[in-house]
C-alpha cells in the first residue's frame, strides 16, 4: 500500500490508531449500526481487526479524507482473495461518517481510486460488496458506483 491513493475528491491512506475512536463512533451510531452484521465495535476491536488484516498482507483499512480539506470522513476496508486460474477479487466495506459528507460522491470516488490502484498494482479484476438485506441506500449507492447484483447469498447459523 502506498502512503496515499489520490482520487478526484478523496485521498486514501492507512487509518491511524488515533482515528479508531472516531471511526467506531460513526460505525456505532444507532442510525448506522443496524446496517452492519456486527452491531458495535470498540477501538480495541477495530485495532485488532486492522492489524490482523495488515499482517495477512491481503488487505487494509484506509482512512478516507476529503481532498480539499483533508478532513477524516470515513473508512474503506479491502480484503483480496486469489483463486487459481481467476483474476483476484477484493471485497470492500465503506463507511462515510459525517452526514455532511454523504451524498456528495466522496464514497464513489474513494472506491474508484482504490479500485484503479488494486487493478494496476495488485492485478485485482473484480470488486465485491456485501449488503445487508433491507439496506436500500447502500444498494442504490453501489449501483450508482457501477456495481451490479449477481447473487443473493443465504445463510443459516448452526
């Protein structure tokens, strides 16, 4: 991962430990938390997750900053899976925290910038996202960002 990936509206960089608390506050907000499978996360949990992903060398959690102001506005996590005989795939998770930063194209710009870097530098050929059922805002966002629904995954706890 380079120090920064620059998009038209955003700059991506590895998230700093000092930003975990703010990221968790956005993530745990009642208006947002219900959209995730894990209901809440602490800064310590986030730190463990980030370090595990970084140690695996298959992904990272990035801070999304507004390119004009450099304000920290969200997170973008990627994890790469490689299958023999197929292009690598990266699964993404994005959160734009502050209300004022939503709906301005910043999330799509961050995904586009990361996608271009993943393709060019790591040979990733496909981006994947998982959306919790009923999250129509996320579905609309991803469709506008060029994603298409290809499957519905069902699961059962045992």
